[in-house]
């Protein structure tokens, strides 16, 4: 009989119930608080057993939360329960001592009850707005494994430091097709290899957008769908590779749902942390490197440094592809040796990472396709792209940078291969990340597609393009892309043609 690991029960208890954004102990605390509040208004014969039952649910559940860690969303629930107990308990205690129970008039206690109800209701609303993210189950034929590697380029000095001996190091997370793991095997920690790393990354991401870190304290508690170190899928199939660069101030794991979906359909996804540009990078030796790049807010002033950062990222992407080629050849012993089809390689990125993907493809013909997730094309638009490209964009509105669409059209138009722009209705800039899974569902922040639909649409559109370009399936990608929005295509002469 297989034994659970020591943390298996802890993970099961703290796992969020789908649709509720609350774990089982949190649901019980909420129910106990509501029952305690309602007990005050029950008929006299039911008041005592109702209060006792509410306490029997509330107190043990609150103790469990105290042991496991209380999320800030539950604090108003506990406060409301504490205030409700002030009204509910004294009559019981007086009756126990033999003194006659006194009950305040309803019109005196009603304001307090309403205040308690407001506090208690704040908890689930806050948990809904800032939940522990629940990752969608990948839909492909493969289970998904993941691991993190760190590679140093001996030929490239680190441009962000003055140390002449410092060499460029990147941290890369791999998601790959894997054998199915037994039920109960722990899933990968989101945002980091450990929960401490996940907290560090979560706080850095929150700080980068000006949010207090406690608002997203549920994110480091999340588990994705992949299994760390899972055995590679059997059968000998070779997997096309997809390299990914995150947005400015983003991190390698910001598109985990997207990466897991691609891996489940037979791709190896390698997502990079770019030190001094990613929000924070935790190296294998424990050193923490925080972002040294920042936008000034002036679009014209930012263009030159952004082009420089893009060039560094593009070089990182080419270096990682080289490392994957070496890994596949067996220059270092690895379970993925002989399983990577680096002859079918795509480069992708979000925001600034999308610009880096376009630059990497221009500079490195080993890349066979490009996916730009709502990225403004910084840097030169020459030489011409020789690879097909897909640009997924949010809806273009009056608030969109007026330079964005002309610049993107120019970048895609300078191509000797057909490129596609897919405008996704209801999408925002963060729709193309994991953001909709854990940020408030406010259209101006994460778009209007919703927590379930956002990752599905972005991954499905990407897969439709990769199936056509890397695997030669389904003919013209535009035929499949139409299901997800408005498609326009451009070719060698730079002309854009809307596709109905």
C-alpha cells in the first residue's frame, strides 16, 4: 500500500474548493460564523442548540486555520464571528449559572447583527477577488512534468554588472510530456521551487505593479498541474520545443497554465527568467537578483533602453536553444536526451518578451515560428522575418498606445513568410498570462474573458498555430484561428489582409 508523503494531508486540507475560492476549513469557519449570527434570531427553544452547534463548527475550524495559516480574507469573517459571539454567548452563560437570561430588544441588536453580516460577507468576496489560483487541467494526451535548470553562458559577460568576470546566467523552467503519476503525488509549487521562493516571487510581482504583497498571499499557496521530475513520456516520440520569455518585470512561471497545456499536447516548453530584468530571480546557490530595469513612463525615452533589454533577452533565448540542443545530443546525461526535436523550434513571449521573441527569430534562423503575446515590437524591424509569426493582441481601443498597431503591422509585414495577427475580443494585456486565475476579474485589469476562458483561448490559439507551422497540420492557420477572434494576415510585401 502506497503511503502519502508527510505533507499530503496538509495539501488536501488547504486545497481550494473549485468555484468557492475557499478551502474546506475556510468554508467551515464561514458556515460557523453565519450560524452563530443566525442563532441569535432563532426561537428560544432552538437558540441554545443552534449556538452550541455553530461553536462546534467554528472553533475547531478556526484552530485548524491557525495551524495551517490564516489568509487575510478570513480575518473579517473571524472578526464578525467574534462580535456575534458577544451577543450570542452571554445569555447562555447566564442560563448556565441559573440567572435569568436577558435578551436585548431586536431594534438595539439589529445594527450590530448587520455589521457582523457585513464583516462575514467580506471574507468570501475578498477570497473571490484574490483567490488561490486553481490551474485548469491540461487537455492533451500527455501528463506534464516540470523541473528547473540553470545555465551560464561562458562567452557572454553580464551586461548589468561591472564585474568583468561575471557571466550571463539564466534560470529556465521546463515543462514536458510525462508519464502519468499515481494519484496523490504532489503537484508542482507555483512561482518557485519552494514555498519560500514562491513567496519571494509573489511579493516582487505585487510590488512591481504597486500592490501590497498581502493581497496576493494566496498565490504562493497554489499548486499547478505538473509533477516535479516526473518520468518523461514513453514511446520514443521527439517533442518540438517552444521557448518563452516573460514580460518586463515578469517571471518564468507567469504563463504556467499556457505552458502546461502546450506540454500536454506534446511540446517541450522552456520558460526563462532573465536576471536583472525579471521581477526577481532566485539562483541555485540561493542568491536573489531583483529587477534593475524600470520604465520611466515616457514612451520616447523608454524606447532606447527597451530595445537594449530586448536584445539581451533575444541572446538569452538563442543561448537556451543551444543548451537544449546539447541536452538532446547527450552532452550531459539527462532524461530528455534524444527526445527533443530542436529542428522544430518556436520562440514565444509576452509583452517585452514578445518583442524579444521577434528579435530572436530575426537573428537566429534555428527558430521556425514566432508567437508574440501582446508585445510591442521594440528594436529594429529588420532583417525581414523568414519564419511565420502569430501576434495575439488585446482589443485595440482609444486607450491603446497609438504607435502599437502600426509598429506591429510593420514588424509582421517585413516577412518572407505569412504572419498572422489575432485580435481576441474581450482580452486585456494580462489575459495572456496566468493573471486572470488570481487577480480580481475586472476587465480593465485582466480582460473580460473570465478565469476559465482566458487560459483556454490563449493556449488553444497558440496550439492551432504551432500545429500548422511545426507539425504541418490543418493547413492554413487562419482557418483555425478564426474561432478565437479577428484574424489578419500579412506576407512578404508587407500587406495586411483581414480574414473574416
